[in-house]
C-alpha cells in the first residue's frame, strides 16, 4: 500500500520532525507548506516555503475532511483554493503509520502549488483556434491557455454547460455544440476526473476550417483523452513524490 512507504514520523522529536520535513523538500518542488498533525487533529509542526510559522499559529484540523480520511488510512486530496497571491493550490493528506503497529497516529498535510500544470495545458493544441481548460467542482479555473484567467481571483467558468452539470453532481453530457463564455459557437467535449474532483473541457469553434463534424469529434476526443491522462499522472506523481525518500 502506498501509505506504508511514508516516512515514520510518529515517534520523532520536534528537532527530528524539522529535519525530516526539510529533507523531503528537494524531492517535491511543488510544495508550499508541510504540516504534521496528531491523531486529535492538532497541528504539531508546520513549515512554509515563504515564512516562518510560529507555534501560536498552529491550528486545529480535526474537522477537515482530508484529515479524517487520512486518519482512516486513506491518502486524500482536498479541493482547489486560491492563495493570497491569487494562484491555485490544493492540499494532500498522507497517513503516517507507526512501524511497530501499522496504526495511523499522525497525518502529513502538504499544500501543493498547481503552477506546473498550467504550461502543460497551455502547450496542448486543439486545432488552430480551439482551447482546453480544467475546472474544479466550484467552477474555478485550474488551468487554461490564457494565464490571466487562471490567476484572476474572480475567474470562473460557471456558464459552461459541462461545468454546470459537474457542479450539480450530474453526469457529463456527450459532446455537443453550444455558445461558450466568450460568445463563440463551439463544439465541446468534457470528462470528469475523480481524484482530484476536476473536469476537463475541450472546445473547438465550429467555424474553424472545412472539417466535418465527425472529424472534429475525433480530434477533440483524442485531445481530451490526452489531458485526462495528464491530470491523472499529475495526481499520481504528487503521491509518489511524497512517499519517496
């Protein structure tokens, strides 16, 4: 099991915890902060990339879903949120098991920056004028070829029909034609990702070129499959990097 490879932080002193967390950073460039939480949900120690965290700032995570899931032995990914700098972040919680009993008694919560996902999505071409974007269940943009939209704190794609279905917990519709949030008639296709809870949407203007509808469908489905693989690999790589020493 993946969590069984997590470094055993249960019996370490404060100084040893500090050394262990610092030793993990070179393996994970996306880390913004790392927090060790005890079995009651109390933060024991926290390190932030940008500042020192005082003991008085440590909080209670007992009501957080990712903490309770990790305490039950499940690696958990939280929702995407906007940081103070306007960038997209998410948290991952890893169960920390004791080597002696295999019981989960602490949880390692890592704040992850999604900045490396942006250039990967921007590099994907959908015909000549098509676009692709990733949204969370709240309708916030995670990745888009237009970086300004992603870093806009108020940016959302709630008007997109696929995103509306995803937010409502409905099944995503098959590819179809609609007018997007830019007022352009497009042929759109989408698919949801379970972990994390994201939706990938591909749009291609119907006015592009002389392609037939069937050719456009095949192009978009191929691009969509590639992006789903990319987002899946991103989630897996996050977990693998956190458990490798």
